[in-house]
C-alpha cells in the first residue's frame, strides 16, 4: 500500500510539472527560445549565469521514462538555480530532430538537451545526422538505461544457458522480439551473441515491435521465444509474474530485482563482457563555457541527492547514475568505436 501511495504521489507530481510547464512556456515540437540570453562569443560569463529560463530539449514524446526522469530532476534544478528550468519535448526523426536543435543552439547554457546516447553516439555513425558527438558538450549523466533478455513466465528457458541450448537446437536460426535494429537493445544482444557464439553460426532475427508493451504481449502469447526489453519497461510485467528476466546486459542489477527476490543476473557476473552502455544524460552544444557546464552539472548532482527526487525516480523504475562531465564524456566517447564495430559487423555500415 505504501508503494502504491508513493507511486500515485509521484505520478501526481509529474503531472503537475507537465501542466505547470505547459502554462509557463513548456512546448512540444516547437523551436526553443532561450529568452534572448545569447552572445556572439558563444559563451556566457559564469558570474551572471543563469539569468533566465533554461530549456531542456527531450527528443522524445512526453510520458516516457526519459521525459519523466527529466521532469523530476529539472523541477528541483529550478529551485537550486533560482530560474525556471523547463522541459521541451521535440520528438521525431529517431530523436535526431531535437538533438539537432541542441547541436545548433547558442552555447550559452540556456538551451541544453537530455537524452539516451543513441542519437549522440550511434545514429551519427549511420550518416543520418548533420552533427556528431564532437559537436556536443556533455554535461553529466543522469541514469543508465539497462536492457535485458526476457522470456514468458511459463517458458522452459530458465536461464541464459538454456537460451543458448535452445538457439543451438534450432540450428542457430531464431527470431526474437526487439524494438528495431541498430539501437541499444539490438547492439547489446549482438555483442552478447558474438561471445556466446564465437564460431558465428547463429542467425538471429530481430523482429521489431513498437515498444516494450508490445514485446511483452508477444512473449506472453508465445509469438516470440525471447525478447530484449528495457529493464524499467519490463518491471510491472515481471512483478505481475507474466515474464521473467534471464540476463541483464551490463555490470549491475537494479535494486528492485534483488530486493524483490526476482531472478536477473547481469551479463558481467555471468562471464560476458558488455561495452554497450545506455548512458542517459544532459548535454549542450559545443563551445559552452566550462564554468557553465560545471554549474549545470552541480545542480543536477544536488537535485539527484534530494530524497523526494530519489523516491520519485525509484517509483518510475529507474535508478540514478550521476556521472560528472569528464566521466560522462569518456563514457560516450568509449561507446562510439564499440557501436561502430558492431554496426559494421551487422552490415549497417559498409
């Protein structure tokens, strides 16, 4: 009951943030207006920053995990910085439309972005953007999206070794439910498959679904033998006993899995390397003043240590993973060559 009440309170808070944002210039799909706080030199004197509204472009529609996390954190940032910090949803183009707006904004700290790392590190490798990671200024990481392999509750596949046996018994030719090709979930699966099948005999087919809910239905109906899902997106189905996790990509397991007594070992503890990490953070256009970057990063760090913020983030199934500017930038830069190699292997890049 306490958890239900906490969840209701969290959703009420997020709804209030969204409504207040709409009444105070929060926009969806429109070009941001940083309130005239720009200068020709591309930076703002640190002693005068911030003076007016800071707009955070989320390149996805409202209501998803990235959007909800951003709204929870920026509300507290507004209190810390003493100026309004507003979320602006600019979806479309596989998150590249909003990301492009950040890349081309004045580097004065009044227009920044918050996103998963796909449009920053992966999509540019496909030649589908006018920017690259080098055109961005990483500010800090907020959380890391975890992905995992799931099966239906009544599946005979109990663990990752059973899945390997199942694939081999089908001569390596298996279709599974995914969210599309060339994205984080797909690359995580392929990175693992290359280690589980060192002789490269498998032919795994990613059948794209619209999202985690549709993939979960495919598992429960027997349409797919397994699926790659976002861990927070699968949370309610796991807790309801409809699906099971057999492995989480990466070196960590969310507390709700361990504390809830659910099975969900991570790939590293099972002996598999995982370099594809779903960093999700704040970034701005290249050329931002270092002190402005540090001011924003410090505000995020302080916001994420607030007990109410921590509880609200927990209630949407995510876990904070703050990383300072240097650490966040290093993580993004490390992802690019890993993704590049996998995309070449998969034939997405010739």
